[in-house]
């Protein structure tokens, strides 16, 4: 099968992703408001299929919000929870009772083929560099008839922050471009699922909007959930103080509403079945 070509984006530094999320495992649940809504959205869509079989693998368990809710709803199904960030795996292991925890990379899963009946993941796959490879790994570890159910953030996620930062960089005459994180398009997600060999593919989008008192509050929230910039092409932060101040001014001017600023998350829900 031909290789899927993806939109050019700064490469994600896996080491940064692992470090960011491990360091903020204890803060995550207090600030991950949208991520909790996404978990509920994914579970609603999974229930609608009426086809849930085990054993079950969760990739990108985070602090265990999805794992815990899944275990409560399907207590009879064996559950394995995994994350690339050891701090998250360790934290989730204390929350999701009865599940088997381990560290795992979605692009190279440490399991034999045709092992699971269902694989679930929420708010994680936007952090992988090679989505076709990651979905192919999912297909490999699923049994024939097994299902993949994922939710990830799409290209328009945090567009207010991205566009404001790019404009600030341009206005301030910085020699380096903006490296605010880029996420997959709906088309890329569909193509990656097809490349991996899934059938009965269902993909849809929904926007979730979170409001903050100001731009610094938004940035603090992103940092507290480990979701700061992980691009390997740019600095770990958003750049100079001058650019930051101008970015915040642009953000308020263009997007401020009633004394607050919105942050939009474009959520892509995807499902597929292994032949």
C-alpha cells in the first residue's frame, strides 16, 4: 500500500512530550477541562456501536480519566492501560483499579499481534509524528473484527493562539518563524486509518470551547496539563518577551469576549474495524 503523505508540520519532539506530561501528572486533572469532555464524547460514540469486546488496550492513559470511566462501564472486560510518559502511567495505575499498567509508545507497541478486541485513546494521537505508522500498530495488535476508537485534536485546535502568535512574530520582525504546535487534518486522520487497513471507518469533528480570564491564564493552563509546545523545530517556549506581549494584545483584540478569551479545540473522533 502506498505511503500516506501528511501536511508538513514541525516535527514533534517525543522526549519533550514525555517530559512535559510526566512532570504535570499531578496537575493534569485540575486543568484538563476540555480533555474530560472529550472522554465523555468518545465513550458516548463507543456505546452507540454496541460492539465492545476485550481484552481492551488504552494508549495514552494520562491520569486515568478514560480508563476509570471505561472500567466502571465495562467491569467484565480485561483492561491494559499504557502511556509514553512514566509519570502518567504511574499516576493512572493508582486510579484505574484492576487494570494492568505499563509504559508504551503508540508507534511501537510492546504487544504481540491480534491480542486485543478493542483499543481506545483520547487526546493523545495528535502528539505522534507518524500517524499512519501508529494506526498500523493499532491494527496489528487488534484481533480480526477488533475496533479502534480514538479522539484527537485537529488542525484548528487553539487557532486563536496560533494565529495571534504568527501575526506577532511577523510584526516584530523575528528571523525565526512561529513554531506553535500543528495538529492533523481530518483528511490526514481518514487517510491514516485507511492506510492501516481499517474498514467501517467513521470520522467526525466537534468543537469544544474553553474560556479563560486572559491569555496568561490560558498559557498557564496549557502548561499545567503538559500541553506546551513540543516542536523540535523551535524553542520550548513561544519566543521573546516582545513577541509574547504583542501576541497577547492581538489575541485580546481579535478574540476577547466579555472580558474573557476563548480557546477552541477541534476534536476529531475516529473509529475503524480490523478485517
